[in-house]
């Protein structure tokens, strides 16, 4: 028996996305990218909340929104008002929200 593994061609994650969802600029790929950004945002909010030992309800109370709204953000809601998101980060989590636009 040989300890050698067969040669397998490795595919970059970017190439995998191109194969699965099409190239950047196609409708399917852009939808994927938007959903992934919403997922990342929700995960960041959840992580910051948990680091501070807050429940969703406690965070909601601190920033004047509802537990349901916090839950929706943490679970990929894509219809988030920017002003509310900024208030959650600033008043609820004690942070600052910075945005960037890439072309």
C-alpha cells in the first residue's frame, strides 16, 4: 500500500463560486453575494452581542428595537434599515459602523 494520494486539481473558492453561481455581474452571482453579505452582518452582530453577554432582548432594549428585529438581523434579514443598524451597533453594542463601497 502506498501512502501517496492521487493528484487532484485544487479549485480556488472564487473559481468554485464562478462554477456554482456564474461570474460576478450575473444575476445569480450577485444575489449570492448579497445574501452572503447579509449572513456576515448577522454573524458579526450575533458575535458582538454574545461577547458582551447580552441576550437578543437585552440588546433590543438598549437600542430601542425589538427582539424579533435583532433575531431577523442575526438570521440573514436583508431588509434592514441603515439607521436602525447604526443605532444597534452604536447604542446597543457600543461600536461604530463603517461602510465601504467597492467598484
